[in-house]
C-alpha cells in the first residue's frame, strides 16, 4: 500500500513520525495507569450516527493558552483563522499563522500557546476513524486508515497555503466548516465527500515511516503519568515532591524535565489546569466563587482571583456573567476562504 504514495515531500514538510508506542490504536495500559485515565478530552464530537464535530474558537488578547493539553481518539484538522500560535503535538512544535493548519493523529497529546499574548482564533474538524473507514474489515479501513493509525504512514503536521496540495486541503476544510454551519438538508453527505477528498490528498502525499523515525519518546510517556496524577488530585494540595515521585526523579531534575517537555513549570501548569476546571464549574453550576476556588484546589479566594485573571484576563465573576468566548461568525471565516481562493 505504501508504495502507492509519494515519499518526495519528506524534505519539504515537517512530518509526524510515531511508533505504536506513541498511542495509535490499540492503547496499552502503562505502568502507572490505564491510558484511558490520562488527560482525555471530554467533548463529544458528533454522535454514533455521524461521528464528526466542527468546533470554532475565538481567542482573546493576552491569553497564553490557545489550546489546553489533551488527547482524543479522533483525528483532527485545525485551521487558524486569526493570529498565530505555537502548537505542540507530542514532541513536535510548530508556529501556525492565519490561513495555515495542523493535522493531529489519533491519541496524540496536543496543545497550543499564543505568541506574545496575541489572540489566536481557529476552527477544528474532529472525526472518529470510523467516520471514513466504515466497518473494521473494509478495504478503506485496512488500506487507507490503519496505516495512519499505526504510523506506518504519516501526514504532515503543518499545512500551508503556499504548498499547492496543502492549500487544496485547507480550502476543503473551510468548505466543510461552511457546510456544517449552514446545516442544510443533506449536509452530511457533502461533509463526508469533502473529508474523503482531504484524506485522499493527504494519502497521496504521505511519507513512509522508517523504524528510526518511529521510535518511542520516553519523556512523553513519563509526562503522561504526571498529567494523570494532576487530573486525579488537582482539588487537593499537591507538592513538588509528590509530582516528582510519579516519575521517580529528584525535585530539581523533575522541574527541568517538565518545563522542557511542556514549556511550563509544574505549578504554572497545575494552576492552568485548576483554572480550566473552575471555568467548567463557573459555566455549568450555580456554585459560589469561593466554593469553586476550593473545589478547584486553590487555598484562598484572593490567590484564585489573581491566578484566574492572569490566565483568563478577567475575573471569575465577569467570566461567568459575560461568557465572553464568542465564536467567529461564519461570514468572517467564509470570506477568508473566498479571499484565499
């Protein structure tokens, strides 16, 4: 199968090279905890009858986080519609500007952070492998989906409009977003046809992975045990020694390791995680702000307010009242698509 697709783009594009140890199906239990317990995204993308979701996000100024660290079983194509950000997929970091996009394979940890506090707006097309493959023993699944899941073939992470075939992919993703937003009768068939074209173009330009390029990254394996511990204990007091013990490191070595892999210090990341959890409570419950602060793991309301404002650029009360994360309009995104054509 691999011989059907070009190897020539390897020198031009940064490609993801991961072995089955980097979590394409099936997922094995680690020595620390089952893979399912790690920082798995809770959002549902479509449903069993149409397992694809199209999500859009409008960034805000002076907010460092463009995308929180998470993983999911689905494939994801993300397109930046405003600004720029650094996106990290497992160990690969890439700067993505307006009009560019990224591909994220199934079960890979990914995140994004802004550059110099710039806002970054984007939309994502997230779909389960079965959306394209159908039943498990179909020729589509065996020949064209499994090679991506098991990483014998790789798509590029970074999609740019100055590369002809990648520009075609980006335009198809804009069209998918527009069709999904219009929600007209029969839109499901149009979306599926466009995503098949996206997949076909990517397969034509996929790169065959060598054994060397597909080696596991041990640092990322160890990081996931730390993230699991945080997700289980964030509401409690957590010491640096506790986190370091999850990966059997000294405190000093652990701090260097964590910042090298995530870009953040352990407690900066812990505070971001706690703020994220508090945002869920602010929007989904009628709990008081002091109770939310305690539930999210903050010892004092004053410290919670300080950390929340530094990350979200507003107070918890204002965030709850305004829910100001308005999504970009279809007209804005569609007009960008037309200007690019």
